[in-house]
């Protein structure tokens, strides 16, 4: 009888632990699909795109400097064709 009672307590504890883990996991998944989760995801995407654009601009400027140095062109001599450049 004692052995059966101990096994029931062990199984009850395991069931409670599994239940708590499942509820926490489902809550986190539900939060990620809610409005706040979507805002957070879109913010991360926006930041990633902005970081990529910054890295691309920096790379373009470095490459342009390398090409100007290789061709012997002084950046002060070159005028942009379009205003704002």
C-alpha cells in the first residue's frame, strides 16, 4: 500500500511539472503571435534592414575610395551630377 501511494505522489508531481511547462510554453507562443509579439518582430526586421543598408553604404564608400585612389582621381575635383549628392 505504501509503495502504491509513493508511486501516485511521484506521478502526480510529474504531471504537475509537465502541466506547468506546457502552460508556460503555450503562453510564450501566444504572446509571440499577439500584437506585441508582431510589433517586436517587425522592429527586429526593420533594424536588420537598416543595419544591412548601413553596411552596404559603408562598403560602397570604401570601394569608391579604393577606385578613386587607384585611378588617381581627387574627390574634390568630382562634382555630383545630381543635387544632393
